[in-house]
C-alpha cells in the first residue's frame, strides 16, 4: 500500500456528493478557503443542476494531488481541486473552476 491510498475514493465520494447535493459531505471535504473561492466563482451559492461527473485529469505535486473533475448538467463546468492529506482525511485545500460549457 502507498501513502496515497484512498485519494481516488475521496475524489469520487466528493463528486458523488456534488451530484446528490449531500451538503454535509461537501462541507466535510472542503477547507473553508476552498469553499469560499468556489462559491464566489459559481455565483454565490445559487443551486445548479448536475446529473453526473467525469474525472478528466490527475497529477501529483509534492504530497498533494490535483484532480480535474467535469460536472455535467445544462451548464457543465470543470473544477481543478488540490487535495491534501490532513490528519487521516483527504481535504480540498484549493479549487478553481477552470472551464465552463
């Protein structure tokens, strides 16, 4: 086993939480700064329709992992999220919307 075990599962768990609007899980995965940054980029907290997702990219930077996830809906968009292991949990420490369709 490697130290990175669990990151793929955490990314998919978070993306599924976005699709199902599992607010508790979304809040648990996001560090406060990343959450505020995404809310501002998304238009402040207005509800958006998402019916699926695709992981479109992954890279490692130091001990962090950067994932691109495309969220599918009437207005699809891609989020680039930096995940760091904080204690026993993977958390999103930074995130940006990098594309909109």
